């Protein structure tokens, strides 16, 4: 029995199935943190697969043992920690400086009352690049209340486009933790992830706007009065130019700071392909296009232009940066544990067993990656955890399959698409949407849950079609 379990395709697939089932049971039924669950399942799978204890945990006599736990955590965190940290700093300073409100107000002025829904969608799409999904809601919801109240229309017409923009950027585009983690686990450059993530996300966002308009005209939901009053009070107390807040930043400054890291990373990625190898220009493009360098440049500019130059003290900027890192710690631990689990699947041979089984039944890896991500998302709610776990499971399967960087980026996009499907009551985002916009649970399921499913399916279909031609 032990020999069958450890050395046959059927046995290894059984280990994989039991491991995933246990992982879901721990997270869903026993409410164990995903980080701890991934670590326990990884260790259990390794021992059941016959991986030697010294290979798994190293030697007590050596501090540099190169164990699976150390290499699993260390390799991925060394790749993504700076990127996620700097991205979090960038989002925090943009949020605290009033950059989001500036961007949204200018868009509303430019598009006018008739196209206010499109303006809110664009605000979510642009501001969603540097900030977490929930922060984007907290910051921009007051503007949704005001616009919806002035128009007399359903709040759904304005909040759903905003949510669509925030959702797709959070799921598909670096420096958000999910796509950054998937890129690290699958070994694909962030420039390719940005390019194909945007190609998949924008059509999905467009279809999401169509759905928002359709459902918003069918279901009328009033603006929550208590939220509207709080928004008005907040603007009166801390409005730009008052004694408690400096003048708001320029729109051009905000857009430039958001765009710089994306542009530099894309230049670095494609400059390394187009420019002559080992040339000075290629070296410059590679240096400034390295994600950690590109984000550091943008963060330093944000600290200066949005912070110090507008009257913030060094201690205030430091406090903003430090506070922003609190939610990041658990994200990094989840990603690290997912990478460790992926290493176990590789070393144990489970990855190869899954690869051969997929080939035998004719199921493309991109489809399998999407379905795995969908299952994990629906089961446990967290998009980031679904991406990290899915990439860890799929990674060993595609490690030596000869996929190109664009193809790997499309697999990342498929995983990210699966991670946002069918948001429901086990997802924190579901309750934030429901409570912040005054939507009943029933109507949240009919609107937000359906919107997320549409975004997921459309983005996956785009990735699947592109995979045929790339």
C-alpha cells in the first residue's frame, strides 16, 4: 500500500486529492488560517509521499540546510516581498493624500452626469492599480453616495462600475499580491503579467459595465442616508484647503505616480527582448524595469510629491507607511506556505503525475488552472489564497512543459480569473459591498455575485482564446 501510494500515478494522485480535500476542510469547516492549513497539508503530504525528514525540515546541526520549508518560503518571498511592500506603500500614500478623490472628481467633471457611471468605472480601474480592493471602496464610496443621490437613480448604477474596476485590477495586475505571487510561483516576468492581465481584464470590465447598467435599471436601491451624511460631514471637516488638510494634489501628479512603475516594468520586459543583448541600453532598461526598482522610484516620488512637499512631516509619512503593512503580513505568509506546498508537490512527483493525467484526458492546463482556482475561491472565499494555492498546485505540472513567457502569463491570468468567481457569504468583500452600499444579502447575491462571475468568465475566455494563437 505504501509503495503504491508513493511510486504510482494513482497513488500520487490520491495523495494530491486527499491533501486538497484536507486543505479545504481545515479552512472551511475548522476555520484554520490558510497559512497554517497550507503548511500542515504540505508537511503531511511530504511525509506521506516518503520525502526524507532531512529533506523536508533540514538538519539541526546546520543552519543552512536548504530544506523544502526554507527554500519554499525563501525563494518566493525573496521575489515578491519587496514588490508587495512597495506597492502597499504606494497605495497608502495615494489614498491618504486625497489622490483618489481628485482622480474621481476630475473624471466625473470630464464625463458629465450622463456618463457618471463610466467615470466611476474608470476611477475604480485606475485607482485600483495601486490600492487594495477594500481600501478603494472605503475611499471612493462617499463619492458614489453623492453622485447617486444627486442623480436620483439606483446606487447600483454607480457602485457596480466602481467595484468592477477595483476587482479586475486587484485580481489581474501587479503590484497586487495575487498576480505577483502567481508570477513568482510560475516563473513568469511581471511585464508579461501586466500586459496579458490588462488584455484579459479590460474586456471583462467592459462587460461588467454593461451588466451594471442593465441590473441598475432593474433594481432600485436608495443611497444609505447615514452613509451619505457621514460623507458630507467628512468633506466639511477635512476638505482640501482647510486648516486640517492641505490643498489636494494635481491630477497629473497622481496619474504619473500610478503609471511610472507599470511603464518601467513594461520597458524592462520588452527592452530585454528588443535591445541588443548586454548593451548599455539593455542594461538601463533591465535595471529600471526591475519591479522592485520601478516601484521604489514611484514610492519615493509619491512620498516627496504627495507627502513632504504638501506639508507632511517625516513621522506622518512613516506612520502611513507602517500602518499600511499590517494586512500584508498574513498575505506574505499565505504565499510562502503556498510556495512550500508547491515544492512538496514537485519533489514528491505529484506534479508529474498530475501533468501526465491531464495529458491523458486531454484537459488543457489553462482550463485545469482556472477550474482549480474557481473551486478554491468558491470554497474558502479569499481571492489571494485561491491564487497562491492554485499556482502552487499547477506550478509543478507546468515546470518543464516548455511553455513560453506569454503562455505562462495567460495561465496566470486564468488562475486570477478563477479567483474572483461567485463571491458569496464566505468572502469578506461580499459583506463590505453589502454594508457600504446598503444592499440586502439577496440583492448582493443578484448583483455583486453575478458581476464577479461575469468578470471571471469573460477574462478566462479571453485568456483561452489567446492561448490558441500564442
